[in-house]
């Protein structure tokens, strides 16, 4: 890797961290090109690299989730662990993309997920988890969330697709759930089967996204705020 490319890597990582990203990685998307093409079309599949950025959620906010029937708890979660974090992620992704464009590269920011906990698992044009996984930032847990060794699933993600010659930061991390079943046991809708992630199995073998989505909609209609997130709360990698 030449000096100019190293400088570009250091500058983009430094910018992301200065602007508020707790997690930063670069993924080679080549192994996932067919999947990206199927999910988002050539518009997205044309980019060989992805920058994955994540912001760790605040523990005092997530730790309250078992009391989410309390309106104040649910509203705090929606505000600080969702709306505000998403805005910051989108802002960082846009600024990184603009910076890369000024340096002569193509870069497309993919918005942070728009629905707490589940939207990316229900329907998305691009999987932030896929980019973070391929960048070596974590593994896909039995909850189908991206689990980081440092903060478990208590992280929200955004992605910048690019043709910039950035160095990849790692490889897909092997799963470390082992015998743990905590997310499976706590889900009030029994949405998880408890099977560990396998690339050759469809997500439906592990997770019924529609059941979870329906539950959140019911909560929204009943209480005005559809907040669950118990699978995110309970993961021991986030609670230590
Ligand atoms: S624990 Fe809650 S958010 Fe997680 S899958 Fe189950 S219903 Fe959905
Ligand atoms: S709660 Fe346990 S099984 Fe679920 S994702 Fe976390 S480590 Fe894996």
C-alpha cells in the first residue's frame, strides 16, 4: 500500500472518530456481491468497499429496557438510542462521503436503519450488519443482531459504499455466542429459533421478523411508542 493510500485511510478513520463514531471498519464487499445485487441492485453492488461506522448506545438508556412499559423509559430510548443516534450516524456518513468525493472517489451513504431494532431485519436495501461483519467488527448473533466484542449489540450502524482504495480492516468474525440462549429466552414473542448464524441458511431458519414487527406495531397502537429491544438489552456481551 503506498503512502498516499495510507494517508487516505488514516484521514477517513480520523474524521469518522472525530465526528463521533465509536466503531470504524472497512469491508471488502466482493464475497457478498451477489447478495447485494439481489437485495439492492447494481446501483449498490457497483461499489467494491464499504465503510462501516457505529455508535455505541448509552448503557443507562439500554439498561432500563425491561421497564419499557413506563412511557418515560420508552421515550428516552426512542430519543437517545434511536432518533439522535441515527441523525448523528447519517451526518457522519454524509460528511465522509463528501470528503471522499472531494478526493476524486465515488461514495454513497446508506441511511441508518429507520426503525428501532428490527427494521433492517425486516426490509432494507443494504444490510449495515453485513458491512460491519465483513469489516471484522463483530459476528451475527442468535438474535440476528451484529454483536461486537466490546459493546455486544448495543451499537447502531450506518454504511458508506465507495470505490476509494481503502484497506480492509478485518475478516468476517466467527460467532462467539456458544451455548448462550439469553436473547432466545427473553423474547416475548419467541421470534428466535436459537440456531446459530450460518451463511448458507436463510434468516428465517433463525428469526421470524414478521412476528417481532407485528408486536412492535401492536405496542405502538396501544401505547403510542413501539419499543421492545429486550434481545438487545440482555446480551451478555453488552452488559459486562
Ligand atoms: S425481544 Fe423484542 S425486539 Fe427482540 S425480537 Fe423479540 S419482540 Fe422483537
Ligand atoms: S444473547 Fe447470547 S445468544 Fe444472543 S446474541 Fe448475545 S451472546 Fe449470542
